[in-house]
């Protein structure tokens, strides 16, 4: 589900999908915040002056999951945040939800390497959630983006850290 701005002409009306930045969460985020934001549905907006109606993409939560450098091994310090996601996904509000686990990297390395690494990291998160908890595999879909969707600059250490993330996107 690339974060692109595009339009479709249908019966004289224009539908625009607006790409929003993900909400960035870390180990200090409360479970109820995760639930609340994954419950949100895309918003319809009236842009008749632009020729149509717009719908936002589904809400995205960017989890700052840390991995060993150049690997898909999840660091211990990131497991409490993944545990919060598990608790949120087992809540009554999200018990039947389906999520994309989208892997992202910074721009260090080649495009092909980063695409592969982002897939492996998303897969590691999915496998962690499946092995540690009672989630079904059908509820978690893997998507790799590599370095193609940065949310910050890759010119600084802080920016690269934010770009190395896993996003949870509700799709049901």
C-alpha cells in the first residue's frame, strides 16, 4: 500500500487518496492509544472545489522497533513495545482486525538490499507476534518498502533512526 497521492476519474468525479504520515510510537505509548488509533477509519473529505471527494489512507502506527545493525534480529529493548501491540490486537476492539506489517529502512545500502532487509524485519515482527502470542497468521500481512517511504531525512542519525521502522496498518 504505497504512500502515494493519486486520483481516479469515475463517472465525472475525482477520488483522491491522501497519504498521511504515520503516528510514531515507542515503548512509552499506552496500549489504549494503540487500540484507539488502529480503530480509526479513513476520513472522507469534501473537495468539490477540486473536483471530487477525498479519502485518507488507513491510519498507520510507526513502531520504532530496533534491530541489530544490518540484520532482522529484534533487540530485547523493542520487545515490550511488540508486547503492547499483541495486547492491543487481542483486545475486544481489535480482536478480528487484519494488519499489514510494513518494513522500512533508511537509505544506507542499496535499494535491493534495503528492500530485502525491510521484508526480513517485517517478517521477524510477524513471527515474534505469532510465536509469543495466540494471533493467527491470517491477521498479519507482510509488506516491504525498503527505503522508498522515509518519514524524515536520511542525512542525520536521528532521521535514519526514524526511517528504520515497522508500521502497523489496519486493512480490514
